[in-house]
C-alpha cells in the first residue's frame, strides 16, 4: 500500500463548508487505494485570535502556556475534519501531536522535531482508517506540549512523509502553486510546473511564503517530493523534487521578496581577530537569526559592520548588541527598518555568467539603490529600500523574461 501525506492550510479549513470540501477531496484520494495521512493547520486566523486573547491577559505570556493554548487551534481542525470524513462514510481517526508520536526538543514556540514514533499511525492505516494529525505541535521529553513555530504544519507534514516512507507530500493551500513572482505585485507572473529542492529552499528562505523553508530543507534531506497546489481547484500545482536537468533554458526560475528586514550597523569597530565572534556568538545564544553580514574594508584599523535580522527581532538584537558595542570600543550603533530583500533564484545560473550584472543594471535603470548584496551559487539577493520593491520585482521579471512560457515539457 502506497502512503500519501496531505497537508491543508488554515484557509483550506477556515469554515465548515471548506472542511466538508476538504473531506471530499481526501475521500477521493482514499478511493484510489492509497493510505492517506492528513495534517491540518488551525482554522483561518484562529492562531492569531488565540494570541490576542493571551495578550489581553498579560504583556508577557509564558511560553509553555502559550504552546498549550496555540496547540488547541490545530486540535479543533483535526477533530472537525475527522467528523466530516465520518459523516460521508469514511473511517477516520484524529490524533494530536503526542498521539501521533511526534517528539520534539524542549524549546517552547520554536521546538524542533527530534523523532517520530509512527506505530499508532501505521496501526490505523493497516485497518483502513484515514489518519488526521494536528500539525504544528509535538511533545517534549518532559511531556510538555510544544509548538514548532510559524509554518510548522508544513514541517510536520514533511517529517511524517519522510518517516512513513510516503510517495509524496501534498501541500494544499489557497494558491495554485509556486509562481515566478508574487502575482499580487507582478500580474504577468506564471505558475511553475516544477522546481528542485535547492531552488525552492532559496525562494522560501528569501521571502516566498507559499511553503515554509524548514519543510523544504527537510524534504531535501530525506528526498520527499512535495506537491504544492490549491485546495479550491483541480489544477496541476508545482512539484518540488530532487531531479532536474541543470541545463534548462530558463536559468532564473523566480523572484522572491521579503519586507521583514532590518539592518543593524555598528560603526567604528576595532578590526582585530575575535571581534566578529564577540558580536555574533551572543546573538546566536539569544536565538536571533542573522541573515546578511557585510564588513567594510578597514581604515586605520577600524571598520563598519552591518547585518540584517527580522524586524520582530530588532529590539532583542539591540539589547544584546548595545553593551557589546561599548565593550569592544565601537563608536556607535544604528538601525534601519525601511528595507526589503529582493532575490533572483535559479539552478541554471551557476552554469553561465552575467546574471549579477543584469540584475544590477536593471535595478539601476528603474532608480532602485542597492544597500547590500549577498549571493549563493543559485541566488543573488539585494537589500533595497522597501518603497522600491514593486518596481524592482516588475523590472527584474521582465529583464529575465520570466513571463515567457519557456517551461520544459
């Protein structure tokens, strides 16, 4: 028996009618003879609603109790979807994270999945049941409920697919797949039929919200194909997998953007061994993720050091860096929140030169100034002012001819 893991996002199960529609879709897949495991997110914006309730009671909700509170959103979806399946004559069972055997680290609000004991899932699949699992959550060694962060239901689904040896992990959402750019900004954006794991990981890490980056990285490690499709249509979707011809015609696959960017600059940093470690090790210890780092050339043994963090991390980052700035004898500390990232991504970029110059010339032509630059083998990212994002995306989409239908058959 082949096993298929499906995941349905919050918009897909936002109302009773949508839950009924999802149940019918799951039933159709079950009728093909596959074993079906379904992971669900909380209904609509219910996670935000629960967060607001907590904030009305305290300015600092305890992380352990917040995990207990937020995990209930997915449990509600799980119970209702299981009821909907039973109502149309399909045997199903709902499991929370603990019952599904999802074991995590102890960190609340950002736990990582350590192991999955799939025995109860297998037992129910063998009796013909559809297994519905609450996403986003697990249980720590100390038997506390934990959550695995925003987008965690994607990660839950891929982890289950890997552990169960599923043929594919199908992620159903409110979009029809992965696009060459955000279609809300670039009307000419087209849906991509396929991507490789590396391309999708770069897009997800640099702003494409259709799929969580942790889920992509996990799928890459365990070679779990992911299909991203809409739960509201029957269109093909986008397949993300390991095998692609690296000599494809379309070298750039897509453009990602991210408005959640803040630049922190430390001015007048003494340039000697160990300074970078004294700055970035405390940030790491505080759980603050640093993205782009740029250090200027040293003048009179002094340099300026800039790095980016998420806007939500700025206050915490400044609290960590302020005393360090004084300790190391730096002259001052500044920050800028009016920034964004724009990235071009494509596996074919590594086989031919000229992509960076095309990107820089394109941004120059439309009057978009570049603050910082970072690259990988298949990605070029520019930090720009956020007001230039829309014209940057549209200009780059045209410059790299992404509106053309050049997908390989």
